[in-house]
C-alpha cells in the first residue's frame, strides 16, 4: 500500500491541512516526511516549545476539533417528530380521522370527542417517548465525551494533558509506549520508538520510527519519520510536531471506509426488539379475529371495529420497550460512572451481570501501586533495610546500585519536586534521592545523557540504557540494566564485590536466587540491577544485554488496597471465581493473593502455562487461582480456556499488549489511572480508580440493572397480554352471555380511548420508575446468571402468561358481574377500566416480589403510582368522565372492584411462590 503524504508547506498552514492530496500530488510538492524537521517546524510556524495557548485556540477555531466526522447528534426536533411517525401511530390517526369523517354520512354523529381525546393521549404518549429518548441520547453523548482520550502536548514550553480533540497542527505531541497517536505528526526526536500501524497498513509487526527524513517516494510502511493518527506507539518514546488533524489525516481519508465507531445495539435491545415484533404479529392476528367477531357476530359498525383494532394495536404492541431498555442501560451506565466505572460500550452493562470469572492483575488493582523501596541486597551478601531511620551509610556498592536504579529510569521530576511516572520507577528514584544519589538529568524530564536505550516491556521484563559516565570500575560508555531479577541475572557473568569486578560463581548466583525468594515471600516486589563497562551503543539488543556485572537487588512494598479483601469475599459469595494473573514473581504473587483472600494453594507461572496442552490448561484453570510471571499472550490463552469452559470472563489489563485479551474478554476492563490508551481503547469498561473494589461494585450494579430490565419487561408484557385477552375474550363472551346487549348496540367491554388512557398512565411513569429500582439486598448472594440467558427466562415467561390470564379472568369476571348487577353497560365498562388501571398499578409492586424489595424502597415508583392513580380518579370524578364515556363509580362499584382484587392478589402471590420454587430454587 503506497499512501503518499504530500503537504504544500509553501502555503499557509490552514491551506495545507485542507488541500486535497491529489492536487498536491499533481503539483509535485515535497512530502513532509521527506523534509528536515526544522523545515517542517518553520512551515508550520511553530517551535520545539510548542504553540502558545492563544495561537492554539486560534488554530482550533480555524481547523475545528480533531475528530474524524462531526458527531451526527440527533436533533431534538427530529427525535420529537419520530415519536409520531411510527406506522401504528399513523394508522391510529387515520382511524381517528375516519371516526370524524363518518359524521358527514346521513344519520351519523361525528366522533369529535373521541378524535380529540385520541389526539391528546397520543400527544402525551409522544412527549413521554421523546423525554425518554432524549435522556438516553444525552446520557450516551456524555459517555462518548468521557471516552475521548487525552493527548500530552508541549505548549508554551510546558507539558500538559489536553483532550485529543483539541490537538491542532503545529502542536508538539509527546508520545510514550501505549499512547494512541492523536493526529498525523512528523517526528522530531525518538528513543527506541516503534508504532503499530496495522489500522492503516494491515501490517501487524510494529514499525521502527525515528526523526530522519526518508525518500519522498517511500511507501507508508517506510515513513519512519511520520506517526499517523489512529496508530499506536507500542514501544519507546517520541516527540513530534502535528502536521494534520481530523479529516486532513491519513486516517481521515479512509474514515469513510472504516465508518464511525457508533454504539452498536446491545444483545438485549436486539432480543427485546425481536420479541416486540413477534408479539406484535401475534397481537395483530388476535385483533383480526376480534374484528371478525365484531363485524359478523355482534354487528358492530365498521368504523368502531377499525378504531378498536388500531387502538388495541397501539396499546398492546410493546413499541416503546426497546427505548426503555436503552434508557435503562444508558442511565445504568451513569450509575456505574458514579461508582468509578466508565462504560465504553453499552452492551457490557448486561454482560457485567453475567460475569462468573474475574481475571485480575495485581499491581495497582489489588495493591495500592504506591511502591516504596524498603530493602536492598548487595553482592557482599549484605541485606540492608532502607526505610529504617538508622539506615545504612552510603557506600560505593549501595551508591552504584541506587544510581543504576535512578538513571535507568523514565520517571520525570516535576516542578514541585515530586516525580511522575511508573510507580516502580518512582520508588527507585525516591529511595536514591533519600540517600543523596540524584540523577540531575531528571529535572525537566530530561534523558539527555543517554546514548542509546532499549525500553521496558512486559515481555522483556527489563530496561537497558547506555550512558557515557557511571561511578563504577571500567571505562565508558556504560550499559545500565534493571529488570526482573532472574532476567537480569541470566545476562550477568560477573559481579561487583568490594569495588572490584569478579566472576559470578554458582554459589553467589544461588545466593541471589534465594534472596530474591526471601524478599518475595515477604510480599516485596524485587528488581535486579546490573551494568557493563565498554558498552557499544550501536550493538544489537542481545549483544548489548549480555556479559553484565551484577550490582544487587532492591525490594519494594506495595500494600493491598483497603477493601480489596472484602470485595474478593463478596465476589466469591456471589459465585464469581477470582483469579490473579500478574507479571510479578510466584512468591510475591502468592503472598499478596493470600493477603487479599485469593486461594494461593496452587500457583502456575507463565512458562508452565506455555508448556501445558489445551486439555491440561482446561484442568489447570479450574484449580489454579494464581498465575505469576505471565505475559499478555499467556493471559489470552487463559482467557480462551475459560471461555471454552463456558465462563463469562471479566479480565483486567493496562499494558500495550493487553489489548487482545481486553478485546476478547466478555468484559474487558482497563485501568484509568495507570492504563495505556491502547488498553483503554480495547476495553469495555475503564476503572477510573484502578481499584478491584470497583469491579465488584460494577458487577453488582450490572446485576441490578439487569433485574430492572427484566422487571419492566415482565410488567409491561403481562399487562399488555391481559389487555388483549380482555378485549378478545370479552367480545366473544359478551356475544355469548349477553347477546341482547352486545349484538344490538355495537357494545365493547372497553372503549378505545380507555385503552389508550391505560397505556398512558400505566406504561408511562410507573414502568420508567421500575427501571430506576434500587438493587436488591441479595444481588451479590446469588449465583451469576447463565451466560446465554436473556431477559425472558422461564420465570419471566411464566409470570407474563400467569398474570395475563389472572388479569383477564378477574377483569372479565368483575365486568360481567357489574353488567348483570347494574344492567348498565357504561357502569360495567367503567368498573373494568378502573380495575385494569388499579390492578396494573398494584402489579408494579408484585413484579418486585421476586427480588424481595420493600414497597417503600423506590420513592419514584410510589410517586409515579400515586400520580397515575390521582389522574385516574380525576378522570372519573370530574366532567372529564363524560368525555371518556365513563361514569363516576359509587361505593357499591368499588366494592365489586375490591372483590376482584382478592383473586387477583392471590394469583400474584401464588405465582411468585410457585415460580420461586420451580425456577429460582
Ligand atoms: P501486574 O501484571 O500485576 O501489573 P507487574 O507490574 O509485575 O504485575 P509487568 O509490568 O509485566 O507486571 O512487569 C513484569 C516484571 O518486570 C516485574 O515483576 C518487574 O520485575 C519487572 N519490571 C516492572 N517494571 C519495570 C521497569 N519499569 N523496568 C524494568 N523492569 C521492570
């Protein structure tokens, strides 16, 4: 793939970002990857100190934000209009129009009131749907906003973090391993820098990057001096000047093919959508039967038949259900954010509730990631306590050890004297500083004295630099290495003892290994240090990192975080397995695992995992809860084995190479504080506080949100089933039992406007309030939901059918009783109407019985029920009743309704009792 990056620097910066590449090609302008960096800087009117804030703001105005395409946020107006354009709603408008139109026929009254009421109720319903959709959109937009990555830039000489969408051409960006490149940029300086450009080139092997310009005709893969938006730095560091942002970038030109990363529909939304459609078809079939009966048996007039049919469709087809699911998920993700879990992908809210295996790393998630070097070991076989007030005197051996730790180190000293960087490295710099061993180059974040460096990666487990001077025997240049003790030791053949370099014998090697184990048994994280005189900065990695001189060990504490032990216990009680997979040694891993309550009776190392067959690994994952010295590829294998065994796995990660594990986990969890942007980009959830406790909380919330979705799906569908069955059977039975009433007068058990009203007052606020129900107390005391169990489990289906039937039986019972007692159809209709409204309101509580929630635990729900009831009473006892064709009910009628409640409530309780025993035992 040969992508040319041409930018005409002889013109203004603004033009340069907007001139199409083809045009630049034709004119033969020099591509910027072929220019010297000074030329690039001057063409962009910037300097290595970066733009000042004012200039940056002006450029942001000129170019617009650094985002690929403008978020096509849905306008409120189109959202509002969409509420009234569904086919069913349009059909209802037609029906209402018809009921008006028939008024022109001789001898017919136009149905003004019906038409107006239908319009008003539809308006209410539409507004309600609008509020719902609008809030969901807002919540989703806020989440998208939160997910925008940061970029580190130098502006006016100071380094600062800004949102990646504020990056402008001319900005100096600073990139480290794990950072996403925010815009197309020309490299000014780089150290051991490699970028993963697979998003652009498809080539998965990272490409080496450096500041030297290259041949203008080179292919993209050879653009050594260029970093492209959308790619990631996977190793080393680089500083670069931004030459193009947004759609002006290489990624921008292919963005159309890639498409915007939009929120996909979640499996729930798909399930509920499909369900809604199926139910819709079933209901339409029933409606046709009802219509046939009305037309041919009860001789109802065709316009009324049409109105009943369409109203029933509007009232009973759960059209709004997917919207409520989306809203509940979106609001749920807001609750999760309050708990420090940022949801990047809505569907994960549902998966969270089904998680039954957590694979977590140790450093920072289970531990505080606040490291302090407390102990050191020196090759004259001295163990020294460094955090003691009466600590050791600084001697040349200790000085060389501490100096190696602070110089082979990327932590930066800030203006206030504190350090920024990887906590392991900060601990090494801090302890050295306490002993007066400073690396002057740390000021201002400099690494200026380095001749060469090979960076740390989780796989390498070591870092090496080459410097001119080092206070130890031998001539420069010197190589300095720090890393995992066994890795460093493997590369040493000599040792520095009492100021002299000696061969490293087996006995001392053995002693170093034992000391490492002893340190690790005390839960210390241990690093080894070594150096080599006469190092060749141009030597390849393996030559440079061999035949070193061992300097000693440093051990650091990293205590478990508060609350982690409790959170692990909670997870275990909730049927969730907790496994630690760490890059640290087996001993340290075991010690920390034991402290936080993870079963450390069996520990496997990454090397051992690598040697297991798939079958053996399947057995191992069931028994082993601690994996040590694992690298990201081992994590992927462990993940696969767990998923093959049917587990729903949440896996944490923070490194560059954790992206595959995070992307494939059912719930990929990245760290917000310490995680790389690459890891965050591949994750479903970002923990803003990196804390394991937050994982427990997020799972509990996920389970709660799932319960709520199930509750209102159950509530709405059982009510709708009841309504359709009431009209269907009511029409049939009416014709059979009371032919004189039903055949003669186009009689209905319930009028279309009443049905619409029920829909408005019961499906509206009460259903929504159910979505805001609190979690039940036992949410973490029950086993996880099986992986493939959707919203409609057998319990819920049984409940929907059972309640639908109970509502129909008791409703029609009280209707026909009222009809026979009063002999007045309107009274009977009002009784049924009122019974359905009140029964559905009572149902908001009975649907919560499964979760043992107190009736008073959700004030929103009580308020919504109270409001609906008040509205209904107003309808009955004010002149509005005549509009609805109902009558104010007397005490006797209320007595009938109360009577109907007895069997209805018994049915509710019985159903919960049976379901609990049959399906939830
Ligand atoms: P976890 O996977 O739980 O975060 P970890 O931090 O120990 O644990 P890695 O970051 O993969 O895992 O580190 C592996 C090992 O490499 C560490 O145990 C340590 O010995 C060594 N190490 C860690 N950080 C550095 C560093 N900055 N320079 C050199 N060696 C390091």
